[in-house]
């Protein structure tokens, strides 16, 4: 059951009902004339199949259902309501509403997608059928790079298909842009939005208001043999976030948990994204068809985070006043710490992401039976990021006391001193970290070139309608480096120039009046110098991966009748040959100055058979069966050749040599998969119900393995006084394991209410529920069963909509249970964290003029994150909160015009 905040949700539902009343009155008044117009319209449709008769919400739903119904595989689909209008403000949010799919929020935005309980690492994303590179560290596509305004439709393949190149183990997401020759006439579309964030301006100089603009032009030339489509979208969306984070919860002598340290934060982000899409289509006759499409995206992020960080139970020289302690359920929930020295942080994170993709597809029909296709493509992604930390605080020797009260999700604090007073604050290293700040400069470069050739021979009779065969050749190279430096003050305990000081950051989220703030760029350039960090870990994060993948396939397409039952589908096989290699550095005892270049790689072949069958029964019923072998390539960072060897000086390995690194010979995840789905369609194509079950038997998976390694010739570091280490030590790196499973069921319904009750014309419901569980030893064959990253056991999506006589409204909720997620952690590496389940509610309403001089004009009001749903991480052992964030409510007011 979805538990929602009632007041705002009731407003949204009431809006749906109110618009219904207005629409009903308007429809009744014009019923006599509109019925005649409809009759004329139906006559026109008989001669012009391109005429659009359904628009808006219903059009998007019906197109998506038609795609699902006609597919020979088990798929889910979404379709644009109109040119440049997907149902949500981002592609990820639209995709996450599909059965068996969900999204992880990053900084308040849906960014990565899980398919059937598996994170983005196990799926792939295509653009117009071609695999895409990513600006992230690995393969996972960040959907923020793709403006919803430039995408016409999305199809998610849940079962394998031999003719689909670049498939994933969990599924394959195919983003599709428009094809201009499919439109009946020239079309212009412009859209604009103004947006506002309910949290206001948390940091001085930030903005809580933004805008979105987009436009599209589609036209046909030369007697409709040439088509052109151009689209542009610009997003200027500010983000605000209140954040609190715990260092951890150590236990005292009695086993009681106590807060180890705290961060009270406020972040303000400027997100500016520009996207450009172009399609040139040429079809001079029925025998030749050529499409050239290109896409470019540039995403600029500038995030300022200011906060107070205080060591408590883990702080140096701190003490908990025993007379102040309150204990509830084994946790210290209130008390006073003395001797604290807060670090006042002024941090800035900037990023510049660029993505470019271009493809040229040519189709030639040779005679009555043969179709030949050639496709060439190129894509490239670049990321340049800067993550800067600067510290300030009280002068040496000054300490403070802080009272804390630990609430259900986050604490409140009361400090004794005023941390907004510039006269008491200096730039310094309050907790003796050995640095006055730190800077990381992650860089990623990802390129992919591919060529595909295929042929299809059609048959006039028999079980099989055609035979397809072909090959795809791809070459991908990904590079990553993270130069890092310590940030040192030219002079310790520096007083900040008053002209650099800004209004204090707002930290009332945790009861703190505010914290010292300054212009980060000007202070950094004035008072600091850099000291390069030559730690071995820096070079360990520098690598290059190259993959050459040759895919050969053949597939028989099925289209026949058996005893009055129609049968569609396909049976085929892919043979995938991979040649992968990596280059990096081998280091010993953290000596980056004497690092040795190292390379490694592997060649292997995977055979991936597949079968899809769709049985069509009477009363619009379809039973689908999918069998096949699926594959997901390893995470790219796990394939790095880099490794670091050192002599262990603590723990159970003390006195032994140890080595950690990647594995350039790592092979993919593979699974034997079985899917079955029942679908019932009704309402003239506007509705359906379905139930599906899937099972994946993991033949291989990837885990961190520790094995023996010969360290003969390795010399202990200077100053080592222990016994001579044995030559055989430990080597920990990713490896392929065997066994495990993933299974679940999915229920879905799309119901236009007028199918059953004509008085409810315009109302409808979309809902789905999935239940997924896994059994895998993620920590190794001898370890316990562990959750897979991205797996929420239960996922629910519910959308209630109304659309009639130009009025429209929609309220949707997406809910997921707790899951293991991945975020950017320390050192700009990925870290796994446990994330609480959440329910995110969105609302949309609008009006579109349907006749007269204003026809084509529409207005829109959207409220995203209607209930200000928080994001929460927790520690698995104690269940206590690790991180708690609120992003505010986003309100958008927009106008669309199509002509």
C-alpha cells in the first residue's frame, strides 16, 4: 500500500476531479456539432493514415500499448504524447514507471535505472538501436544526458533477441528519436517551462528558480523523399538539498551505539544541459531507405556545499558528559559532547560532461525477397570534474561543547559558540588532518566505433516468415584518471578578507543557525597552494580499457497459425567474440615514483541462443514465452590491469605480502533465462492487463576473490623490523564465480475507465507491481547470500489520469523497497550503500486549445516530488541512519505550442 502525505496528495486528486467536471460541461455543450466533426474526421482517416486523431496522455498510452502488443519479444514501452512531450520531465522518470523497472535518485534526480532488480551495470542502453558510451566510470548510462524533449519513444527489451546487438543481462533500453517521413506534414513545436524549488536559496549566490526551453522542426521535401528533423533542448535547473550524514555509530563498553561524528550540510547546484538532435532521412523509392541521425549533449554542473563537520565519539580529545546521556533501545539519543572542534567546510564540485553520437543506416531491397542493411556509427563521451574541499574553524586550542538530540531520521544540534561570526573563524586545519583542503580532478574519455551488416530473406509461405543473418563489429576504448592534490595554506590560521565573506549558509535543517561562508574561488586562488598527492591509490585509479567485440547472428522469424492460434516470434543465436585488454600500473608499497606499466587481457567466445514465441488467442489474449542466454560485460573499472602490492602491518594478514587490483581477463556475467507473460487487451487498444514471471539461472557472476600469490623478490620497506615475510602472500581481485539465481513476477494494468463505465470517459489508471528476489553469494562461493546492487524486493507504480475536452491531469506515485545502491564515494570511486525505500509522487495538470486561432497552444503545471520525499542511507548492521537528504518540491509552469 502506498503511504502518502495526505494534504498535497488530496489537492492533486481533487484537481483531477475538478477538471473532469469542467470537461464534462464543455463536452455536453458541444456534443451535437462535435459528433458531426468526428464523422468527417473518420472519413478523412480512410484516405490519410498519417492523420493523428488521438493526442496527449491517451495517445502516448495507446502508442506504447500497441508497441507492446505487436512485439515478438517481451517488452515495455513509452511513447511521447506529442512532439517533444514525454510524460515526465526526464527520461529516467518515465522509464522508472514501467513494470519491473525503477530508478535511483542522485542529488534528487532520477539518473540510473534498474531492470528487474539489477542495476545499470547489468543492462545496456541503445540510441536508435546502437550501443552508447557513458560519461560515468563504467558502462551505466546516466539518463540525465538525454533530454526527454528530444526522445520520441523508449522500448525496453526484457527477453533476448538474436538480431538485437548490445543486449544486457537484465534487459536492453532502446531510446528512439523521430523519423521525419513518418509525419504527414511540416511540424513546428516549441516548449517552455519556468521552475521553482521549495527549499529556497540555501547558499549565498545560488538560485532556486530555473527554466527549460525546447523546440523541434520536422519537414519533408522533394515529393516526400527527403525528411529533416532538428530538435534543441536547454535545461537550466537549480538544485537545493539539505543533507545530514553520520560518520558511524561505535559502541561503548555496554554495547550501546553512540554517534561517532556528524556532517550538517546544505548544497546548491546549478545544472545546465544543452541537447541537439538532427535526423536526415532519404527514401527515393520503395527499394532504398537511408537515415543519418546525430545527437549532442553538454551538461554543466556547479555544486556548492557548505557544512559543519564535527567529530563526536570518534573525535580527537572529545568526551561525552555522562550526566547528559539518554539511552533508548540501545542507542544514545541525547547528550552533550565536550572538547569538540568543528570543521567548517566550503566545498565546490564542478563537472563538464559531453556526449556525441552519430549513425548512418542504409536499407536496400533487392528484388521481392531480399533486404540488405548497412549501419555505421560513432559515439564519444568526455567528463572533466573538479572536487574541491577547503577547511576553516576556530583558532588552535579553542574547543566547544555541543548538545545533540537524535531523532527518528536525523539529529538536531546546539553548539555553544557562534560559527557565523567571521571574527572567530580562520582558514586552518582544525582537526590536524595534515592538509588544509583537498582537490580531485576526475577525467573520463569513452569512445565506441561500430559497423553492422545484415541481410534478410523473406518467405511467402511456411512457418517462418523470414531468415535474418548479419554481423556487428565494435571497438571501444575507455580511459580514466583522477589527479589529486593536497590543498595547503600559504600561512596557517589565515583571516579571510571581509570582501570575500558571504552570508552564512542555512543549516536550520539540523537546528544549527548557520555556518561561516566565503567565495570559494577567490579564497582558493588567494590563500592556497597545491601539493601533489603521489599515493599509490592515485595511479591505481588510472587505467585504459579496450574492447573489440565481433557479434555474428542468425535468426528465423516466425509468423504462422496453429489450430486457430496465431504464433509469432523468432529463434536465433548470437556468437560473440571478445578481445579485451587493459593497461595500468603495478606499484609496490605505495611507491608511485617507481610504478611499472602493466598490461593484460583475454580473448573468449560466448554463444547466446534465444527463442521468443507469442501465441494469440481469442478475445485479444496473448501468451508469450522467452528462453535464452543473456550476458552482461564486467564493470569496466573491474577490468583494469592496475595493481598495488604492500606488506600488511595490521589485522589478520600482519607480516604477509598482499596485493589488490583489477582483472583484465575478467569474463562477463551470464545467465540462462526463462520468461512467461500473459496479456489481455481491451478498450479498442487503450487498455490491457498482464502477468509475467521470469527466472535467471546465473552461470557466472563476479566477486572479489583472494588467492595465493608468489611475492619472491619483493623487498620489505625501510624500517620494517618484523620477521622475514613468507614468499607466498594474498592477492585480492575480481573473479568469475558460478551459481546463483534471480526470479520474480510482475503484474501490470492500463485501464481507461470508460471501457467499463461510459460516464467516466477521460479517466484512466496505470498500475504495476513487481516482486523480485535473488540468491547469490556476492562475497564469494563460501560467503552468505547477499543482495545484488539495485535490487528492491518490491516495486509499485500507480498513475491516475484524466484527459477530456482539452483538460488533463495526472498524479503518479512510484514506490520501491530498501535496496543496495551505488554512489560516488571517497576518492571519486564508487561505493555501495544501503538505501531506504521511498515513495515519490508527481502531479501534472494542463489545458490544450483544440480549435480556433489558439489551436496547438497548451499550458501546463507540474509538481515533482510533491511530498518532498527524503533520500536515506542506513548502516546495515545497526539499521541507524547514515545519510538523510531532502531536495524540496519542484514546481514547473509551462507553455507548449505546435503548428
